[in-house]
């Protein structure tokens, strides 16, 4: 999140920048703080995450060409995600269905 940005504003900006998606935030899912290790920096850091349920309502030009969009089933996403908080968010989203 950029300074002064809400989680909902962040998801809208990040969706455009990284995926080229226009997103409509639907509901706030939760927040997490996780201690992570950065291998390249050889140090631990505190990762703050906010999770928002959103729907794709349009397509835009993405700003970051070094990102590749991959669609995964929720089960495959839980297996592929490296952060426990991100796995938790996918599991929470599944429980809403």
C-alpha cells in the first residue's frame, strides 16, 4: 500500500499496474502480519498484508511488463503460494462460496 491508500484503493491500483484489470472492491477480507525471510538480503522482515475481495469489471493496459498472469484453482493456489497469510486468504475466500 502506498502512503494514505486504503486496501480497496490499493487493490484497484495494483490490479491495473500488474494485471491490466479494472477491479471493483466488494468487501474487506482481513489483515495479516507475517515474519518472512528474504533470501537475497539474508534478513527477516515484517510483511503486512491486507486482503480484499474484488471482481474484474474491465481490462486496461498493464504498467508492469515483467509480470505474468497465471490463473490457478484455489487448491493449486494454496499449494503454490509461499506466504502463509496468502494461503489463509485463499482459504477464507473459498469459505465464502
